[in-house]
């Protein structure tokens, strides 16, 4: 009987939960936002319980903040979705073991008081305000930033994940902060958001370095070949550790796109496109936003000529 309920529950979950980026996953995003708030509001006794099942009734009550048709999903996920439970455990661990400082746009979790969180957050807030204003982005919630020096590497989680936000061994990280901002719009197009986070994170207010890096990319792809955008947009990860040709091509593409059309048009495209589109639909969305076809844009910037070297 229990296994039958599990099958019905998972079927119900699949029907109600879309499969695409954050912008097209409103159910998962809304649930994650409610659960994150519930964990932040939990008392010390619940946070330090060793029995995860003790959270079930609490989350059932917290789900009242959701639309009525989404409320059952919280318990279905709690009972049947192992990834949900794993994410929840991590969320509880951060809340139970870290100190916390809140600003207008960040919730900063830390175990060490050096450097002073207030000084770090002043920098993060200046950066946040500059990037969101430039791209005309409004975030629906504060960005959690978990500073953990014991980590080998950092991570930015999409906001439809309970862990949504930043985890980093660095006390502040403008590149991951930029990526979190772009993830609030779309986490499903890393070939766009990863170069953007480099340009508006690590190279924030340093156009000379962005330009120099673009010129390096062009030099390399002229020698090695260019990977067209239609071969990149469906890839699930994209950063400097990705295969070199793909990363260099993505950065060059995004740099010229930003230079020619500006940040607000980029943000509009991120809100429109996703990696589950067919190539024809993706190309049509590109042409609708930028008023030039994708092949024409790549040809005009010398990318097509470089692609012929592949």
C-alpha cells in the first residue's frame, strides 16, 4: 500500500512540476522559497533535532503560504524525494551551526568573524546594486551567502533548489554573486550566465581586463576554431574549467552581445530563452530580442569564419 501511495505521489509531483530553468519552474521555486523561510524561522529546538521526521508537521504548516494546489507538494517531496531531503538537511545544518547577518539583499552565514562580515557585505551590496540596476533585474528574495573556509570549492545553486544561493570558501566572491543574480532570472543557460558572471563579477568595473580577455579569446578561436551558439546553448555547465574551445567561444559571443546590445537586452533574452527550446525556437527568440538573426550576428563578428576552422 505504501509503495502504491509513493507511485501516485511521484506521478502527482511530475504532473505539477515543470522541467526547465528557474523562470519556467514556478512550482519548485515557490516551494523552495517557502521552505527556506521556514528553516530561517525555526526555533533552536527544531534546528538541533536529530530526527528529520520532526520537521514534517512544521513544513506542513509552513506550506499554508503556498497556493492551495501546491501545498500537498511539500509533504510529497518530503516523503518521496530524496534530493529534497538531502537539500533540507544541508539547509538546516547551515541555519543551526552558522552565525547570520542580514542586509537589504543578502543573508550572510559565517563561522568566523574575520574579515568583518559588515565590511564584506558593504562591498557585496554596492556590487549587487550596480549589477541589478544595469540589467534591470529585481530579485524576489535575499541571496543566501554561506562562507565556509573548509570547502575546496564554491558553488552557486539555482533558486529552485532549497540550497539556492552561494556557498564559498571565500569570504566574498563577486563572480559568484553576479552568477546568483543571473540565476534569479535563468539558471538554464550557463553558456551565457558564466561569461556574464566573469565580466560583471571578477572583472566588475574593469572593462580593460574584460576587453583584454575577449581579445585573448578571439586570438585562440581564430587559431583553434569557434563553436557556434547553437552547439553551446544546451550544455548544462559552462565555465573556465569547461572544454577550452567552448568556453572561449561562449565568452567572445557574450562579450560582443553585451557590447552591441547592452545589458537590459541581455536580461530580456535570459527571461525569454531556455535550453530546452528547439534550435529553431531558440534562434527565433534571439532574433526577436536582438533584431538580427543568430547566423548574421556570428558572421558580422567574425565568428563564422573562425568556425570554418573546426
